[in-house]
């Protein structure tokens, strides 16, 4: 009777499931299995628990899966199907072994439940050796898991084993170890609950000796704990007093510092006020300068617009007069060309209209441009086109003008035996690059930026007006691109026309 009362008391305190299924949302299969179990329909409950176990394991919910598998195992050996129960536990263990994404500590906790269920079956079969083997495994797994609840659960099952096989002295020793653990962790209320349960069950058993022994042990423990609690409370009060004294001392020592901080903040406030006044003066001056600069910029823009309009008007007004002159004279031809170039450059600089693009087959387009300069090259000069058989969206008129101007210059300045090459390279989904390369004398570094600027020098118009490259540059900019000289090329001149469609 005494042994049964101790087992009952221990089970009420420590026999709690490792995974609290109530805290986790249950699947429909698990709910159906529980309903069948409550109706004592063992076969249906067992079958449904196994299906829930398989479903959980496939979903990676190992805790719930193992819990359902263990419940199905218990329903097997409840009807003395021990072989099926052991086979199912082996299947559960194999699923845990091959599970991925689980820490070793988590696996240890799951294997603990499996070993615990095996121990329960060996207990029913009265096989002491099997129980001891499982207890040894449970002790190791509880330690590996680092879970204090599992370690207490292991002590409970060890005590049950001793009491079940008549080893009362060993069972009492384990009980004392559990009591010591709870006392060490200052869980006095839990230990008091153990003793109260023990006394209550002793009274129900009708054994006066058991009641007297239980009550005597409880009073002895209560006296010892009362002294421990008194000491704990005294220590807590002393600590609180010491903490309060330290706070008071800290406040006293910081009073002077706070006064100094207040003085410092006052000085800082004065300095900030002075800084604000100074900043306000600077801001006012900045505002006045900004207004003046805006006015200057506005006047400059208006002046540039007037200059552009004036230049355009000059070009337009020169046309009728030039048409009356002898067009066969080189000087007249140069003036007409100069007027046209001025008009074109002015239009490019002063219009904001977006250019329209069209799909152009690149290989015949480039070949046609090269054919227009073919025959003007010096002896032995090689003319090459390297363009893929594809199309690109470009402004045909502007690109033709730019490339033809570059090719004519390249042919003109490339000596006999040299080479002129026109390449196309696709630089991105909407990025294109045309490259004109020659092996001529090259352009000095000082002139590479200047050649794109109009009216940079006074020269004889019959030898050229210097507006060709500036016009090409403006056309490239109008196409959301740019025209520049490759600074890395040193065997002549290489122009890069980059476009973005």
C-alpha cells in the first residue's frame, strides 16, 4: 500500500508529457483519433493515430508525430499486441533518425519518449532487465537534451521501477533526490504539494502508520524549510537595504555633477542663441546672394537665347544674298556651307523635341555608309565594316550624318597603306555603340575636348568651318547619347558613338 501511494504522488507531480499537445494546433486526424479513443473504440483510434503520425512526419512536425505514434503504441499493448507495439516504436525511431533540420538535443528529447514507452511495456511484462536497459538510455537522452523536465521525468520513472519491483529503499532514495532538487531550486510550493498528496492518499488507504509516518516527515521538512525561508527573506531584506544605501550614496555624489551640468547647459544655451543669431545673418546673406545669382542666371539664359536667335537670323539673312553670288566660286560655296552649318547647329541647340527612332538593319546600313566614302581613300587603305545581322532602334538621319562625317574625316587623314574600320557593338538591352577607327596621325590630347566646341578659332572657311564635329556632338546628345574620342587608342584615332534607345 505504501509503495502504491508513493507512486501515485510522484505521478501527479512529475508524470507530464514532454510535448504539451494542447499548446499546438492538432490536425483533423489527431482530433478524430482522440474522439475514437474517448469512445473506447481502440482499433479505430489506433489506426487513426498511426495515420496522424505518418502525416505529421511528412510535414516535418516531429514532436506531434512522435506523440501520436506513442499513443498508438500504447493502444497496441493495451490489447497485448506487444510485437506490433515494438515494431511501431522501431518505425518511429527510424523516422526520427532520418529526419532533417533537427538539432541533436531535439532528437534526444524525441528518442526519450520512445525509450520511455518501451520501458512501460517491459514494466507490464515484468521484465526487470529490459526496464533497466531503457532507464539507462533515458538517463543519457535526458542529459543530451538539456531539458530539466526530462531529467525530473527520468527520476520519476526510476522511482516507479524500484517501487514496482519491491525495492522500496532505492525508491525512497530517488524520492529524496527529487525532493533535494526541488529544494535546491527553491521550489518549496511544489514539494509541499508532494507531501500533501502523500498524506491525503495515506489517509484514504486507512493505514494509521502510513499517515503518522507521512505527517512526521512532512513536519520535519516543513520546519527545515521554514528556517531556510526565514534566512532567504532576511538575506533579501539585507540586500534591499544595501541597494537602497548605494542608491542614496550615488544620488548624493551625483548632485554636484548635476549642478555642473545645469551650469554647462546654461552656457551652452547662450552659445546656441548666439549661433542662431549668427546663422540667421548668414542665411539672410545667402538668400540675398541666391536671388542675385538666380537673376544673373536668368539674364545669362536670356542672353544665350538671344545670341542663338541672332546667329540663326544671320544665317537665314545671309542665304538670299549668297544665292545671288557666283556659286562656282570656292569662297561663295564655303560661305553657303558655313551658313547652313550655323543654322543646323542652332536648331539642334535650341529645340527640345524628342527624336523619333526606327528599326534599322545594321549590316546593310553600315555597308551603305562605307560605300559612300569608298573610292576616296588613298592607295592601299583598307575599308572594313564589322556589323552583325541584326536590327536596332536608331534615328537614321542623325546616325548617318555622324558616321558619314567621321568616315570622311578618317579616309582623308589616313595615309596610304592604312586602315579605316566601322564597327557596331551591342552594349546592353537598349545600349548601342558605333566605332569609327583609323590609323591616321591621331589627335593630340590638348585638342580632344576642344574639337567638339564651335567657333574655337578663326580660320579660312574654304578649308573647313570647324562645325562638323560640334554638330555631330549635338546630334548624339539629342539621341540621349554621346560622341567622344577613345583615350586608350594610340595608333590613330577612334571615335565612340554611344546611343541609348
